[in-house]
């Protein structure tokens, strides 16, 4: 674990990505509290203005402070990203564990179901669900999480299949360890690495899906804001006020970039095979 | 091979009927009962409509009715677009989505494969880093940011193309580039990784030992095997193009399948929503089948089992 951490930090790019994300999370959490403005507070006389000392990133057509809105929207986007990933991890780990442990026909059938599910137009389902039962915040991450667990299940199942016949598990079983003891003490700790790596690669995908839903008007509902909502507002106003699109877009792209770099870095640090290609 | 295709075909039909069932079930998840018609129409007209869509019957009969529509390929009318059959709407939207998606796929391959191969042949140089970074940037530019920016720059400012709509024979260019640039990033990364892995293998050393030139080693021997992961990605990529079509068709106001689906969902036009989900599933299934067959042709070590 420590060696992997060292390998991760040796690449300057990974350290930068991690630093950026930490700073971003802190800013998104405390920024809106420190700001003299509320994210939904309108100032109709002000309308859209360029960046100024009073409003560092300017204001939108309703006179709302952009920096406050971007930081608040960032918190919502990151929240949805993490919660939906958590849902995907829980479903994927459970499914993969059961499939790998069961083995034989059950395993074959369960993996066949996963193969078939890959051909489902899940985004259509999510769009329809959000259109029919929109305005329910918890539905967003449950719906997104229910879509993104397939690859996680495959990763965990492969790991469990490889682990369960290794000597230390057989030895534990020979010593009389129960089923749950083996799962809890021997299998789970050993699938944690791959699960963390894959989860970190899932977060940007989940955030993209949330932004897409909000962009279509089916995700987070105004006056609340997420980056998807801000980008949609910006796209409507871009002809006159292009920065309303560019600022939230930059924050979103930079976050996706950092998450992707970190995910790749984690994979390289934990997996010696992909290291050898470096 | 024949057995493989038949078994995948049967599997595809199962997928399609499962998709019909799920979409139908989702449409019944309205809080507080069935879909309420929000338009102001007379009771008689409402009743006639309910009868036409079979909404006066129990759910299980309604689902059976849906199955019958798709098994006999006799699709109902859309609820929102009065007088237009679901199949008519699909037939009008598909050419738009297919033009944009197909062009985007070609653009992604033309940019992505050379960029990735170039990086793989010069490992750990500045060029490698630069092209890898360019590839990652492509991955991180979401279509809802890139699309409006491209529309703003090339449509509204430079006026080279229409910023939105589907009138002109060049209207596919901007949306196709938006999607293509994003996917070229994925393809470049895949190409770089798999080409480097392939170049380290024994048969490449053998080819070099035989005296084959560098160009022949790379293009004849390595790229053929290295293209397998890229080919494998084309299945998900095609599905992604469909997903991307929701955003891109909204940004550029194209009358394609994605736009029709979003409007069907928002207007609770359930017959159209079921038809489009089913069509998307059929497209994904057939694309995956084509990819699998191409793969076995390119790599004789891959046998197709049913």
C-alpha cells in the first residue's frame, strides 16, 4: 500500500491532480459560506456583468454571483458523483462477490446476465425515469448508480475467482474459518484495491451523466445549481455573454481531467503490469 | 459461426422484449397512478385515445399489446406528434442521427488512430507526452461544453456553418466534429496502449529478425493485432454516440432520434419512448454482433462460441 502510494506520488502529474481535487473540494465546501452572496440571490439591476473586484467571475443575467454559483454547483455535482459511485460500488461488489463465490452454473448465468445488460439503452431508461419522476434528488444518484455497476461487478468477480483458490484462503478454510469470516477478513480486503481504482474511474463518467441530465433539464432543478445546470444556462446566454458558459465549463473540464489522471495514476501504481509499459 | 450468429440473434430478441417491458414499467411509475393527460381535450376524445392505446385494459394486457405491436412490426401512432406513426418518426430521425454518428466515428478514427500510433512509436518523448495529453483533453471536454463552444465559434462568430438546424447539406459538420473530437481521445489512448503492448511481443522481434522494414513491421504486423482493442471499443462507442446524440442533437437542434427521445420523455409520449428505446437496443445489439464477427476475422485466435 505504501509502495503504491509512493509510486503514485512520484509522477508529478498525479500529485498535481490530487492537489487540485483537494483544493477544489475544500473551496466547494467552504467557498459558498465565505462568499458575501447567496448562490440564488438575484440582483436584477446588475444583470450580467464582467468580472470585477466585487464579483470575481462576474454575474449572470439575473445578477447572481457566478463564483458562488460555480462553487455551490460544484458541491452538488461532486456530491452526486460520489453518491452515485457509492451506489454503483455497492451493487457491483455484492453482485460480483456472489457470482465469484457461487462459481459454476450460477456464476455463468449471472455473468451472462451482465453481458446481456451491456446491450441495454440505460441512458434512455434514466432519461425517461427522470422525466416521469423528476424533482426527486435521491433518484438521480440511484438511477445513475444502477447504470454504472456492470463493469465493477466484472472486476470484483474476476478478483474473487482468482483469490478464492489461493493457499491462504484454503488454509483459513482448513483452520475452520466460517464463510462470513473468509469473505470479511480475507476476500474483501483483497478486492479493495481494484474497487478503489475502478471507482475512481467511474466518478467522472457519473458526473458526465449527471451534467447531461441537468443540461437536458431533467437533473438538478433550478434555482438549485449543478455544473450541468450552469452550463445549460451558459449555453443559452453564450452569444452575448460567452464567459457564462466558459467558466463553469472550465471548472468541469479541469475536474474531469484531474479525476481521469488520478484514476490512471492509481491503476498504474497498483498494477505492476501496466507499470511495465510506462 | 452460423450457430454463434443464430444464438446472438435469439439473445438480441430477448433483449428487445426486455427493453419493451422495462420502458413500459418505467412509464407506469408516475407518482399517484397512470399517466394523466395534461392537454385539454373532451372526455369522448380522451376515451377514444385510451381505447386506441389500450389504456382501459389491465396492465398485463397492455404489455401484451406492446409485444404484439413489435412482434408484428405494426407500430402505434405517437401521442404527441398526432397522426404520425412511431415507425415514421424513427424513419425520419434515423438518417439524421446516422449521418452525424457515422461521420463522428470516421472523424474519431482518422484523428485517434494516427495520434495514438505516433505516441506509441516514440515512447517517453515530448511528442508522446503531448499527444497523450491531447488525447486526455479530448476525453475531458464534455459534449455540453464543447458543442456550444463549437457552435459559437464556427456558427455564430465565423459563420462558416449554421449554428443549429438541419437545412443545409453541410449541417452535419459541427455536430459530427463535436462527437468525433471527444471519441478521438478515447481511441488515441487505446491505440497507444495496445500498440505498445503489441510491439513488445515475440512475433514482432521475429518480423524484425527476418529483415522486415520498420514500416512493414508497424503497419502489416503490429497494427493488425493492436487494432483489436480499438475495434472492441467500437461497440460501446456506437452506444456512446447514441447517448451523445441526446446532448449534441439538443445543442444543434437536429431532428434526430436523440432529440425525439428527449421530447417523448418530457411529453410523456410513451408509445414513442418505447419505440425509440427498442430501436436503440436493436442498434446496439447489431453493432456488437458486427464487431464480434470482424474481430474473429482479424484475429484467428478468437473463435466465436454460441
